[in-house]
């Protein structure tokens, strides 16, 4: 699908009518009982992981605990995502407080930096110049950005489809480095508080590893845990927009959000594993909608898109990765032809 496909003439606001239908079913209503259960379960998963770490102690079996902790950290990051969108609390103060506990203290990532980055993504998804998630960095999502890359950057771009999942092992490191850069640049509200929480996380995390484990085991745990955490977290976001059209800024709100997003089928397991992000279209249209309501909104949004002639992309989880990898491969084609 090209940018020209994205441009469609509309009379009035198509989103206003969809918004009316969603609000008529009260789907923007907060779900406190759901989040009490979810936050409790995620908290127990994190606490249980650390408990198992100390009980197993100085043993190579702690690498199995590292796998569990990777899942726990990713689920905690997904909770921070919902907090940032005020799906849990209606107001900013409790959302930011809980978000910093989950993000900075729990995961070791600046909540303020990520919230700013993610807000810009939601405002202009897949826009080559305005969406930080598709900005040309290690991976290139637009053919124009791939041209002229040489050396190691060019090698990565030529083979980026095959390198995608291996590179996700570095995502956790990238989150931490970007967090520190944002704090140093002054782009984060309450930088002293966020920096303090990040330092407490780092001291407690590294202290636990090197006090309980041998140096070699501690390093192995660190690498396995952080690598798998990065892979899991990256796999929750990769199916959502990668390989979808890149708009040029002339689209209305509904088309900008729907045509750049992809839903993922899969039932309750995918709902839990992706933290509700498998309903990416509904999430982008209504970012403040609590996660458990997204599935209820999905048939309404899909039916409405059919009414007004807007393509609605939905696929299985494996196919979503295939589409993203296929897009990466196509973007690197120009460089492969020149090599």
C-alpha cells in the first residue's frame, strides 16, 4: 500500500461517528478491578522471580530464573505502557508515580523519556520524519533512508531482515542508554527523581547478581536476562506497525491511525503475551481505552472501517513478523544490488 492509498477524501469527521459508537457502549470507562488483578499478578511474578533467584543462589540453574525474569520485566514494561496512557488512573500524578516505579525502579528505563517518545509515535505513526520509532538508526524502515549507507551501517541495512531478532537482544541496553541521554539533556520532567530511581535500580540489580552469584555466573545471568527481555519486548511492538504504509501527513486522524497499524489474532494467550497491543488499531484510535476493553471495541471498529471503505489489517502473529521482515528485506534491496 502506498502513500497515495492513504489519501482519501472525507466529509466531516469519520472518527467522530466512530467515537460516538464507542462511547455509547461506555468502553472508555476505567477497569480498576482488572488492573488490581493484573498489577498484582505482575508484581507477584517479579517478586517470585527475585525470590527464586535468591533461593537457587550460586548455581548455573539461575539462568533458568533469568528466562522467567525476562518475561517478568517485559510484563512490567507493558504495565508502564498502560500507565503512560492513563488507562489505569485518570489523572497524570498517580499515573506518573506508578509509571516511574514500574519503569525506572522496576525495569531500569526512564518513564519520562519513554512517555515523550511514545507520545510522538502516537501522534504520527510510521511518519518518516515525525515518528521516532521509524527514525533511521540501526534498522532502516524507509528505502530513502537506506541509500548512501556504507561500512558497518550499510552491512546491517543490507542484511537487516536476518539481523532483526539478534539485534533485539540489544534493545534493553538501548533503552538504558537512551534514558541516560534524555536525563542528561534535560528532556525529562523531574530528572533528579528519575535519575535517583535508575541508580537505585542499577545498584540493587547489579548488587544482587554479584553478591549472590560468582562473577562468571553474574555476567551470564545479566546477558541472558537482558537479551531475552529485549527480544520479548521488541516482539510485542514489532507486529504493530512495521511493514505498514508510511503516511505523508495529509491523512485525517482515523486513516492515519488505522492504515498504519496492524492487529494480531490469537486469543487470550496473545492478549496476555502482548499486553493488549495486539489490538493495535483500536489502541491507536483510543489510546486511553483500558486494555480489556480493546477486544470489545475491535468488532465495532472493524465493521465501521468496512462501512467507510478503510482497509483494516489483521493477521496472525507469525504472519505479522513475516510482513515486518519482508519489509526490512525490501528496504535493503537497493544496497544489496549495489554491493
